């Protein structure tokens, strides 16, 4: 009975992720089925699914799903990760890796250059600012080993930096230091605000 409950909790946590990633892949590559799917397409499907799937499976197996609330938080975190992946770098393709002849020109290393093209309330700026805000909150629930000021800032920065580098390698968008600044600032502010909420709650408890 305990073993079945253990397995059931694991399935509940990962099921939404697998349903969404299946829908994502089907929407992108479904039109190729069943006759036009090539080895190249299959390798791209694996590129877009295997790394995330491995992360989700390992992370799920190493955690104890003890409370319903934490089960919900964990499942929602995987959905969030997949959503960010879809918004920023999906679909990745091996064919595009370092093959874009003008990829160097798609790099911006000048801080705040984005303000010359967009105003502060433009959705491009706001979108980048809020994108990693949930990550700053998830750190408090799922990655408590990274809830110090320096470690949390590093994790949020690393997440944004990884997205930008992946975009650069696979020509999946422009690589911009302003995206890193906005992503990191938004995520870290959310982390600090939620930390303040926790402190106030403990103080008034």
C-alpha cells in the first residue's frame, strides 16, 4: 500500500509535465507524421524533450512528496520550466547550431540598450522582468539550499544566462545582456519580497 501511494504521488507530480510536453511536440512536429518524419526531425525532438525530461524525473525521484501543497508546487514548477522553455528557445534544432552566418550581429553586450527601442512599460521589458519572478518564489519552496542572498542571485542569473547562451548556440533568438539584467532583477526582487513575506508571517504567528 505504501509503495503504491509513493508511486501515485510521483505520477501526480510529473503527469502534467508529460502531457504538456507531448502537446508541445505534437503541435510542432505532428504534421510530419507518419511519413515525413526524418532522422533530423527525430534528433530535434529528442533535443527538445530528453534534457528536460531527465531533469524532471531525477528531481521527482529525489524528493519526498509528503504534503499535498508541495505536490502541487512541484508539479507547477515543472509546468513553469516548460513554459519558459517554450517562450524562449523552443524549438531547438541541431541544424541551427552555429550555422547562422549573422549570429554575431544578434548579440547585444551594451547594458540598457533596450531602452533605445522600447519604453519602460513596453511588454518586451515587462515580459523579461517578470519571466523569472516565479523562479525567485519557487526557490523558497523547492530549493531551500539556495535561499541565501548570494546563492539565490547566482541561481537566477545562471538560469537567465543559460537561456541566452542556448539562444546563441542554436540561433533561437537574439542574445541580449538586457534580457539577463531584466530576468535577474525580476527574479531576485520576487525572491526578496517573498522572503519578506515569510519573515513577517513568522513574526506575527
